[in-house]
């Protein structure tokens, strides 16, 4: 559901329930408490604590430490500000104790040298580095929108246009690296950073390596488990195809909400990768399913190349936005493909404004005029096509036409042909006179006159119904809680949704729900990792939690009346049911927050 739903649901506290309904689970033996560490570690910790102000001894420049951006196995990343220029950086701080051995220092030097050599729009910019007796400092471009991992954690899934937007930029950076003979070897959501303008930057070259021949390829298993290619696990070495495999896993994760081979057990994950065993949800478009299947091929030579991926119908026939709003970091954006009219006015503005052109530029301008003429035909054909579709199907059955640039060939009927010629004639005449007048000084009136004539030609060919078309899309269906039971003194909080799905948010933060008339089990860990199982093939370790959910579901079904009687014929599919994130109960109301940003208040 898109908006918050306020409804009444019957409350039942744990004190009102029959305690015999729930049998206590066997007590688990407590793990032995680790022995207290000597106090000497505390002094070592203080010694390695990063100073608030760091000074480059060679240049004398001082940098003020800001917030912690992230941390890994060998380093931490801080926001730092140059006190002289106020410029902000993302600074990777590596303790000298981590590079005390020659091979460790060599690894860091190689990373610095490699990153320093990279100059690309979609690669994190390397600024400079220095070191002191405590740390090595690597100054990088600051990406204020954090990473795709943060966006994925907030959104769980992205729309196809968003995925195309990010993948195009990732592919651009990968083509640059591969053309330079460099493999990234650790492509994952956390290494795709997003700057203030929502532009993607590929970063973290700690595992990057030079591309070698098959015989000399490094056989080391490195990278993130969920994104490793089969040939890497089989110690056949990394190639460009291994990066492309990881790209396919990234695409799957963004569209589906979890990596394709993720399981509860790492060994099982590796087995699924080697066997290329994964499922494609029906929620994916056919084009997305085909592209993912073409990338996640066991044989590296069978995988699509980067150019072939861009030429796939998923990209060529799907809309890719030029920019994304910052709000898309936390919520799905409203994206509309550009219309032929918008393209026309953009092209016309370019051709009408400007100073005296050289011959070469005049030639380009002539080509643009020709293209604009084609766009005029496209606008008229687009509007007439809508008129014909409304006449054929009826106003209530008409669907939004696909926005494409039509060919410049003849239209279907003499009337359509005449409309196109009329619009084109008015356009060509005004463009010719306007561009002559604009050689030295732009004349806004000429631009407006040209635009008005073309617009009037388009409007004159449209029927009244098409000018004010009816709403073709129904409001999105929503789901709300109809029953709930508070048993948080022992297990957790249980609830039933209006689509009959039942879920329990357990006290330790995990969530388990029964969907599709209890035939499917959805399980969510505290780190937002989601798993889906058939109810009859549930792992043994989840059986106890499912038993608790079953008991709560049966109790609510037998003892509670449904609250919030709202007549809603179109329910969202059970697979899209929201998950409860947090809840709070007072003497006056129950407040529930769900992962689709819905807030329900039940008095």
C-alpha cells in the first residue's frame, strides 16, 4: 500500500491469552562467557585511535576527521575536511600494524598505484595519499549518497528503469577497466558509490588485478561469497567473464531483493553457484529474466559480453531515465518516459539558439533540422495513433501508447498524411526564418512562435476525448492488519493481514510469515536478508519458529474477529505482502511500521 492505512484491529494482550496454547521451547545451554581480556589491550586501543586532526608532514596541510563512513577487514573509511580549502574527502585509513609484513605493504602500494592511474566518470576519483607513523591515508572522492548497498537496504527492490540507470553506469566503468586490462574481482552493492548528483562511482580496488592469460591467471578465491563465479570457486582463475557474472548477481539482487544463490549455509551457497541453481521470480519482466539467464551461465564463454548486455532488449526496449531524484534512495521514484513532443522542443531549442555558425556547425544544424522534422511527424503520428486507439477500443479500454520515435515514412491514411504535412510545413517555415534571425542574437519570440504553430497543429488533430483522457490506471491496492496478538513476553508479536497472510516479528528481530494460504514461508533475518521456502521444505532450524507462527495463526483464526472492515476488491498479491519492522503499544493505540513505509495506527 502506498499511503498509511488507519484501521481498527482487535487487540489482545498476552495476559488475556491461554498460556497452555504455547509450549515453552527447551532451554538452550548458555554459551560460556569469554575470559576478561587484560587491561593492556585498552592502552593499545587508545594508542591506535585516530586523531581528530591529521597533518600531512610533507605539505603541512591539516585535515579534520568527520564521521565514520564504513569499515572493512583492514581499514576504516572516514569523512575528512581539508581545513585550508574546506574540501571534503572520503579517506581510507589503514593502520601501519596491518601492513607490517612486506607482502601486506606491497598489496596496499599496488592498490594505490592502480587506483591512481584510473580516470573515468564512473570510477571513484583518487586524490592523493600520505602516511605517518600510525596510519596510511588514501584520499578519495566523497560520495554523499553512500552506496547501492544503503539504497538496497532502504528499498529492498528497485524498479526496472532504476536498475537500467545504474547498470549502464556500472557497465561503462567495467568496459573502461577491462580495456585497460584490469579486473575488479569484488563487484558488489557496497562497492558502487553514489554521489550528490545520483551518479554512480565504482570503488574499492583492494582486490583488483591485471588481466592475465588463462595459464597465468590467479587461482585465489577472493571476493564476496554471494557474487563469486563458478570458475573462481573451482580455482580456474578470474577473467572478465567473472566480473560479468558478478554484474548479473548485482542485477538480480537489485530487482529481486536478495542475491540469486543466497542460502542459510555458505557451503550450500557455493554448491548452488557451482550448479548454477537459482530461481527467477515471476515478478521479473520477461526481458529481465532472459538477460539474467544469459549472464549467469556456468561456462564463461557462454556469457554475454558487456556490449551484448547493452544491446539486449532489456536496455533497447526499456526506458532508462537520464537522472534519478535523491528521494529514490529511500522510496520508489515516479518516472515517466520522455514524449516525442519533449524531444522535439529540446531539439528545436538547440537549433534556434546560438551565435553565428561555422560551415561544419551549419551542417550539423541542418541534420538537426531534419531530425526535428522527423520528430514533428512523430508527434502528429503519436497523437493520431492515440485517437485511433481510442476509437477502436473505446475510451474506457484504451491503454497508454508506447512512446517511440516512428519512422519518417508515410502515414496510414490521407488525413493523417495531410496533418503531418501541415505541421511540418509550419515548422520548416518558422525554423528557417528563426534561424536566419538568430545567427547573431537569439530571438525568444521566434522560438515561441515556432513552438505554438507546431503545438496548435498537433492539438487540431486530436479529438476532445484525447485531450482529457480518463485515468487509465487504478489506485494501487493496499493491505492492512486485521488481527494481532501480543505475546512479546515470551516469543514476539503476531498479526494477520487483510490478504490472510500471517506473520510474527520475534523478540530477537527475525521475522517469519506464512503466505499463499500457508503454502509458502518467508523468513527475514535481522540484517534484512530475505529467504523464501515451500512450507513442506522448510529447513529444520526454522521449524520451531514456524510452529509458533502456526499456533498464533490458529489462535487468531479461532478467537479473534477481524477489524477494519474496508471493502477492497483488489488486494495486492500475497507475495508482495509487507513485513512488520517495528511496533509499539500504549494505553491508547497500537502503532505498526512496515517495510513498505506504511504506518498503521489501531486505536
